[in-house]
């Protein structure tokens, strides 16, 4: 699914300018509504419970995900990884993480 979504936006990474993204303020050419997709509906239904950070054992604040797929609070992950750059959950080497944005209707 992500590969096909990436092809919609050209697959180019977004440039970073300080703490802002270069794409801030740019309107999308198309909005893809996935709410009718049965797979997406199942995922949404299963994910109504709040995500719990495995570090602080609380509801995730400013959620981020590692490349290995684990979700943490941004602050918890930053502190837990420290200089070792290992995922606190599975101990795989992680050089970066992705900020997760959620839409709640």
C-alpha cells in the first residue's frame, strides 16, 4: 500500500528546513480517501484503543515509529535510544524515526 501511495506523490523525500518541512503550506494535488477501503476500516476499528508507549507505559504523546515498526512517545524514544541508537523494544539499530500524525474525526 505504501509503495502505491508513494508513487502518487512522486516518491521524493521531503526536504527539511530547520524544524519545518519544505512542504508546509503546499496544497496537495489530490487527496486519496481510504475510508471505504475494507482493510483500512479493519485497521481503524482495531486501533480505537489508545497506543501505549512501552517505555513510560502511558498513552503515547507525540507518537513516533522506528523503522522496525515500534511506536513510542517522541521524548521517551529519544531518551531511551541515547547514544546507542538501538530500538528500546527489539534492540535493532535505528538511525532515525518517523513522526506519526493521526486524524481523529
